[in-house]
């Protein structure tokens, strides 16, 4: 994953009121900086990162 691309993501709308589920992806760097984004669906970069995280979780 490219951190420069990840930092360009934007948050989407919360779904908590509809179904109680939001998707948050966060990355913490070795220097302690943390980046968090919620519900970025429809964004090419978000979709790619989310797909990769899901793949890693299934291993």
C-alpha cells in the first residue's frame, strides 16, 4: 500500500443510522502518525485498499 495515496482518501457518509455498520481503515506509521478514513466506498483507491485488507484478513 502506498501511504501517499492512502493519505488522499476522503471519508464517506456514516451508515450507523441505517444499519449500524461503518467501515474504518486506519494506518499507523512507524513514527506514530495515524491516518483514519471511514466509508470511502466509490473511491478507486479506497476500494483497492479495502479489497487488499479483506484479502489479508482471510489468510
